[in-house]
C-alpha cells in the first residue's frame, strides 16, 4: 500500500498520487527502470486511474519518469551528461557558499556536523545509500547555510534539488565513494576549525564535490570535462 508521506498536506487526488509516487522514487523504492503500472498504483491508493495518470505526466515533466511507446512509464535513471553539468555547477557554488559561511560557523555547528558525519560512518557497515545521501545533505547544509549571499545560497539549493530529480543517491552507483566522502568531511571540518582562509576552504569543498563526480563518471565510462 502506498501511503501519503508525513507532513504532506491533503490535496486533490492527483496531488496525493504525485506525492506518493515521488516519495517512492526519492526513497529508492522505485528504482531506475522500474515500470509504473498505473492500475496497480491506483488500486493501492484507492483512486481511479485518472489522477494517477495526471501525477505521472507531472513527474515526467520534472524528469523523474520517462514514457516509451509499448513500455509505458518507467522511473528515469541518471542522465550522465546532466549529472556532469549539475555536479560541476554545484561544486562551484557550494564551494563558494561554504567558504563564505566558514567565518560564521560556530563550535556548535562543527559539533553538529561531526555528529552527522559519525552517523554517516556508522552507515558504512550496513550501507544504505538513500539514508547516506540524506545525511550527506544534512552535513553540507550545516556548512553552507550561513552563507550571507542569498543568490549563491539559492543556486546551491537549486543544485541539490536538481540532483534529487536526477536520482536520489549517487552512492547507489558508487558505494565505494562513501568511505572516502566521510574522511573528506572530517578533513573539511578540521580545515574550518583551524581558521583556514576562504580560498583554502573553497578549494577543499570544491575538490570534495568533484571527487564524487569523478567516481561516478569513471563508473559509467563517461568522459570528464574539467
């Protein structure tokens, strides 16, 4: 049974179907290539097929779903080129946001970030890529949310939202990158704690993001462009 996610306001049946299907995609329960059978989803929700079809069309417009003749609606996979462009952009704007935030990051912020990174490290034993990705966003948010430039911060949020649309977790494809990522997080925290200059913080944050991109591109044999 598909259930409406907690905190999702009651709305039209189309809105409820949209939220339910999107939640399944982002949680990794509907994986890339998964075929969405409208009648089955409608039955699970207790709706007719019409609002489910409307939800599918909306998700297709947002690149979560693809529709092919004789196959139907399926969950979209990562488009390597789109992922490349998104990660290149995010490495630049998130690096800048983290550098601008660094002087305002408090000891409490560092402690919070380190606690999240500890949870990420604990995830490695019984790896859950979706949970790991959620914690990863929590970690980086602590470091960039103090950015005083709202335009840069908006671009960072757009980048993360775009990554969600491409796929909920890159670490599903490159699980070996997770352990390195945790180690790089600790190095980044130590750098900020040491009072390093903004150029050094930006370089470290950008290199961290680029390393994940490189790992994915190597896994898919897609040429790098940086």
